[in-house]
């Protein structure tokens, strides 16, 4: 087994891919500790939402999503969405492929078509991330974690951010 791991490490392409993946994991874990600024009351409401079982189905759903986001949803981190927008964009592109002939043609163009298809997927992931962030914020407002009236005041009065 050690011999096989050593042989994998000697191949430059595999070594670069492994180091890139480890680097991305490290960066994600560092960014997971940077939180969205919340007031003390909002922070307490967020902790209460995740720590109590009395919140019902929403608390269970958010707990499951928190597991998939590596715990960054519970801390309301800047990377709380994780890879959800990219996964959603990939699913959307796969579903649109048989409907839109241009996407079907891209899939049949070989490597160049796949690269273009991936590029379109990443471009679609950006607005999806924005929409999912708005949806996540709306869920937290509906659950009583975030105060919808504090958004205007928060950026005009820096003393409100806790």
C-alpha cells in the first residue's frame, strides 16, 4: 500500500491535483471561520435555531444542510452555501442539454465542447449563488434569526454589528 502511495506521489500530474485539492480544502476551512456580521441578538437566535429540537422541520433541514456545508451554515459563514450553487448549475445544465440543441452540440464536440460546457456551468453558478444566498437569508428572516429592519441600519451604523 505504501509503495502504491509513493508511486502516486511521484507522478507530477497526480501530485499537483492532490496538492490543489488539499489547498482548496484548507482555504475553505479558513473561510468557514469568517462569519457574516450579526448583532448579538441575531447570533443568539441563530444558535437557538440550531441547538433546539423544538424548531421542527426547519431546524432538522438546516441541521442536515449544515452537515453538508461543513458546519459553516450554523456559524453563518461567508462560505455557508458551499458548493450547492455549482451543483445546482450542473444539474440545470444537464437537464437543459436535451432541450437546447446548442448545448447538445457542445456535448458532441469532444474535449473543446466539454470545456465550454463547464465554463457555461460556472457562469450560471454565480447568479444561482446570489439567488440561493437571498433564499437562505429569507429563510433566516422567516425563522426569526435575522431582523429584516436591521439591514438598512446595519450599514449606516457600524456600532450595530456585533
